């Protein structure tokens, strides 16, 4: 497998995702204003967290299972379908509970929810879970670019729906969340169709039969630890939104979410390398070469992210108010404070894929827990007094600490010295 060619294909799709994400953010931010944007950002954060909490790692755990022919993709899909059905019932029930009593008053005040928004959000969380799971399934089958292609279609549909709502004058929080959920439901249908076709093609070489419940238990047993990393990472990414909401209200959340939207788009660059490493490092035959491949990917991810961050930092001041509106001008200094940490964590974004492929998801969980803890401590110190800029610096400190830990762990686990990792010396075979 050629690292650059495959990563370039993924990156080309992610460049399109960047453009679509910016367009979606622009439509929602300008139509709803800082308060509405704050409610929307918090809602999407809640959906992502719920999806991660109930995921169980069943997509993550499927990669080595399929790659090592321990189960066919058809068997995996049946086990995942059973779990997804159970989870959907639980999530939709919880959405109804969230609209009653004290929980309903809290969700209305902080998230802007009523019963309709809560139910739509619950459906969106379940669809998001299924999209992530199926993307891992395609990765396990060697379809490294298919997940990105499906994400492009999903994002395009969301943008089209939002644009139609804006044109009709109907875009509010309920409609915005509905567009998110509808696009992800369509994404599930597309990904499931691709995976089922692949399952039929591979039916003649399927491993011995394994019970659906037994396989599901095995996936959950292996996947939950790796999923802890995703949960911790999402908590870290959205923790400052909660702190800002507590001390400065939804308008501050809306401003900071714009800085996050633009800054985190840069992670598409190192993120394009991660699927390659998940796939290659899961191959037992690639053990002798994966250390050098991962080190090269780290250098590429860091360099590309740093180069892209420089013009973003320079242009943030004049461009953000023009694109999103004058009320979002305070997002510029927050974005500049966020960028050093985003560049630093590019190394972690790459190594996360390598750790998954090695069968060491616990390393990602450890790094995410460290990052979350650092962010919480720094956020409690900085957010009350400095608002969005304080939240950004808290994230930068946490990202840097988490990336440093992952680099140290990779260095200890691999056969590479620091000079080899940095590309200053050729690795010894």
C-alpha cells in the first residue's frame, strides 16, 4: 500500500468535507445568530457524545476480526444490527424522558429543546452511531476511501436541506437538527448498501458459522476499551462548550463554536492518514514495517497541519466577521489561541489509527483521559475570567500534553529512536 497515494485520495474527499462543513456552519450561524448557534452546537455535541457512549466499539472491534478472517462481514453486520436496534429503543426512550420535569426545563433552557427537537436529536444520534460503525466495517474490508465518499454525500445532502430551509424562511433549531438527522439516516442507507454488497461477494469464503449473540459479545468485549478513547475525546472536545455555557451563556458558546469549527477543520489533514494506519497496522504481515510507516505519517501530518494553520491565523481577524457576521468577531482571537494545540495534536490524530491497528486501543483511551483531565483543570482556571479565549488556551494546553504522551508511548513501543522518529536518521531494519 502506498501511504501518499491512498492518503491523498482520502484527503481529496476530506477537502470537500471541509468546504461543505464551512458552508453548513455559515448557514446555521448566520440564520440562527450566536444564541441559536450555541444551542445547535451544544445539541450536536450531545448527539456525538450519546452516540459514542452507546456505540460499544462494535465498529472499531470489527476491523481486526474481519481482517484476520475470524468472522465474515455478513456475520458482523448481523451482530451490529442487533446492538443498533437495542440502542435505538433506549435512546429514543431517553429522549422522551429528557423533555419532562426538571430534565425538560434544563434541556429547554440550555439546549433550546422541546419534545420534537429531543426526538429528532435521538434519531440523529442513532444514525450517527450507525454511520461510524459502518465506516469501520468498510475500512476492515479494505474500502479505505468509501467512508469518506459516503461522508461527502451525507454532508452535501445536509447542506442542500439547510439551503432549502433558508430559502423558504423555515430554518430554526428544530429544522437544523432535522436536517442533520435526515442526512445521517441517508448516510446509513448508503453505507449499509455498500457493506451488504461486499458481504454477498465474500459469502463463498466466509469463516465457520458463529452465533450472532456470541459475536456481538466478543465485539463489545474487545471494543469497549477503545470506545472509551472516543468518549473521552468527545468530552474533551466539547467540555469547554459546557464550561462556557455555565459561566457566559449560549451566545459565548456560539462564538467559540465558530472558532472550533474553523480550527478543527485542519484535522482533516492528519485524519486522512489515520485510516491507512488502522488498516496497515492490523495486518500481521506488516509488523516489521509499521513503525517506520507510522513515523512517516506523523511527520507528514504535523507538517501539513502546521503549514495550513499559518494562513488561518493570519486571516482569522478579517475573514471570520465577514463570513459569519460581525457578532462573531470575538471568535478570531479564540481561533488563534486554539491553533497551536490543533497543530500539536496532529501527531496524536495520526497515531490513534496506528494504535487501533496494533490492537492497542487502551493507549488511545489513556491519552484521551489525560487530555480531558488537563482540559478540565485549565478550563476551570481560564474560562470564568477569559471566556472563549480562555477555553481555547485550555484546549491548546490539553492537546499538547496528550500529543506528547502519545509520542512518548509510540517511541517506547516501537523500534525507533527520537532521531528516527523525527526523520533525522534512517531507521535500522
